[in-house]
């Protein structure tokens, strides 16, 4: 059911902004994000474009998240799982249930992809492990 009928731009923006407000307040994830994001307004605008492209099929996002995540030091499965837990909690608080469900399904795929890519970038000869 993805597409413009799934949700509005305002709902996408609310999902992104409330989620990253939670991330920034998180005692584990907050410092990691704050250490690597210098301009939160710019980053949030990119994230709204990213999620709009996924949930509304707007095609607004242009970029490659994998290389930016691959260079980050010390990421772990636990950090990706924590990110997903916060994402699910935030999505559950959204009024648009259809959007929340689709966003969670996509967040699972994104986290899995970034985690597998991160491992491969660190050790191309090892077999990567999936998120639990």
C-alpha cells in the first residue's frame, strides 16, 4: 500500500522528527549521532526526503547511505537493534497505523541491509551475521 495515499508529507515529517528526537535523547545512540551530525536541520531534511521516497514514492531522496554508515567506527548489532526498538516504539505512537506498519517493515530491511553492509565493509572475507 505504499504511495501518496498511505500518508501525508506532514505525517512523514512527524515520524522522522519525533523518532530522531528520541534518538538524540537516548543515552547510547544520542552521543553517537551527535558526534557525526553537525547540522541536525540539514540531516533531518534529508531523512524526511528519504522516508518520503520510501513511504510516498516521491523520488525526492538522492544519496547513498551505505558508504556514510560503513565508515563509522564501532557499530554493533546491538546498536542497530536499539535503533530498531526506538523506531518501532515511535511508529507505534503515530496515529496513521498503515504508515507505521509500512515504516517498520522498511526500517527492518534498512537496518538489516546497513548492518550486513557494515560487516562486509569491515571484513570482506567473513560471513556477515543477520540482526536477530
